[in-house]
C-alpha cells in the first residue's frame, strides 16, 4: 500500500509484473477514492481499476490502460465513479445493460418478423434492409436521434421522394415499437411530419401528387384491339382487359380463382384485398364472362402441353401461382407503344395497369352512375356514418352500373359515339387475344 506516482521513475513505471495471474498496487493518495489501484498482469500490462461493493458483492471496474490514461486523469475518473456508486449506480451493471441494448438493425429485424400477412411486406423489407439498416443499423436504439432520421429521409428524398415518405413512416413505426416495449422512453420522431423534410430548398418534397392518368377513348380502343398483336402473353392481355371491365385492383384481378366465381358474381375474399378487411362482390358482365372463358381455354391449351393439373387460378403464370401485379406493370411498360399509349408524346405520362381501374371509374360517371354506387362497384369503402350504418348490398345497382359500362365500352371499342343512346342489341366486344 502506498502512493502511486507517475513518470519514468514513478512507482507505476517501476512496478514489476507477477510471475502469473495479476497483482494490484493500491493507491492511498488523498485524492484517490478507496479501492483505486493499478492492476499489473503477468504479460506486463498495466491498467487503473476501481474496486467497489454493491449489495454485498465486490466488483471491479476497469478505468483504462496506463499510459493511455495518466494517473491524474484515472484518479479523477475513479472519484467520479465513486460518487455515482454512492448515489446507488453500478457502473458494471450499466455497462452490461448497455451492451445488451439492441441496435437499430436488431430492432428492425424483430419488427419485420412481426409484420406477417402484409401484401406490401416486400416493399417494407426493402426500405428497412436497404435504407434503415445500412444508415442507422449500427447505432444502439437509445442513441438514435431525431436528426439521424431526418438526415436519412432527406438523403432518400433526393433520389426517390415517394419512397422517402414511406421510409419516414416505417422508421417512425420501428421507433414506436421500441417505445412501446420501453427500450426507449419516447419515440424521437413520433411527431415528425413529412413537411419537416427539406431537399435543396424544395417545399414539402415528400408530398405525393395523386396520380390522375386515365386512358382516353382512342387509347382504350387501341389497347383493346391491339392487345392481340402486341407481345403481351395472352393471359396477361386478358387479365388487363378484365381490370378495365370490372374496375377492380390489378392484383385482385390477377389473383382471381375459380372458387371465387359463382354464376355472374365474383367474390374477392377479404384476405386478398390490401386496403380493406371486407370481401368484395363483383358482377360479371357478358364481356367479363367471355374474358374468363377465353382465359380458361388458354389454360387448357397450356396444361395439355405441360401435362400438369390446373390450380384454379384464372390467370395462372406458372403451375399453382397467378400472374403478379409487378409482372402486369412490367408487361405494360414493355408493350406500351404497341398498345397505343400516347402518354409520352402528349405529356400525360405512360399509363399503368392501375390506370385502367381509374379509367373505368371515370367512365362510370360518364354512364351517369351515382357516385356512391360507383365507389362501391370499384371496391372503395364508403366513409363516415353512412359506411358504418348503411349495410344494404346494392347488388341490383352494381349490376346495372357494370352493364351500363359494358355497353359504353362496347361503343368506345367499336368506334361509335359512347354518349349516344344505347341500342337494344349491344354489340359484343371481341376479347380474344
């Protein structure tokens, strides 16, 4: 026991290593707290430590190696630790807890594992693994600050504003998940709004401009008549036509199964509908039934060649699996000019599969279909009190709306005036592709 001294001739420099194990040289300097010592290993390593007792258990905290830590700085650190211990803190326990804290990569993975059954899980996983984890993944969740998230989202917004808006949503959800489980006391971005994000002086760069693209009558006619001469796969062309005829979401049409069809009604089960938790009943017009019949005929031809049983999907891409929404989008992008898409030449932009649905909804208004019925036909939820209390199915009205659209589409495709009074005998649409 004695005073530790620094310098080339001090006790620290002269302290000899033990033959094995380790030895301690305790410091009784008036500025050193009780338990402060120099630890020397058999290999000659020297480090400052503080030995203390918490709830009857003796513990030892390493302050740092000598000479990286000077004696003076180590004593000061030891005094600070001793004061914290007197207040009830345990530095080693705090270090253990700190080490056990999850990183953002750990937390994001745990959160992703709980997002089961979501149709958008692929998009979510991509944003998490390609943006959140590379940027914030190494940080402890407790170290993530509001500024960290803002910087990440703003960097994304420079390249992809719409994806940046989604990135902010999922970063907020992950940190809310951490707050709910008391990993952090509060979500640092709980109230962070898209309007807080700035990119090169742009005001509200994350605001998504609602897509308004619809096909004009010339484009509808070109799409309908040229689909059979384009390089679209026959089932893909038929699927896209059924989107236009029924007005349902492309993914819902692509996943149509034989078991969902009963007579003239197609019931899309709730689990296949991404934006609502209820089933949707769709009236199948003559044109819709003809499209389905042609798809089945094509499937029969394909399966005879494959010698495999049919899975029941009307628009089967491969045995047991339907065409995907992404595949529809790629097909339209590839065959747009062949299908008569004039969007690039007149500044409206290329049309996408979902624009067929928007076109159909627009044409329902031209058919003088009541707005609420048109919304029900296309599968939108009626908002407010009416949506909660009015449980009438409006099946007759929906049938009448789809039959009116069938007749109008027939006139558009055959080059007639679509606003002329409807004749008693409507010309059937040619849907073979």
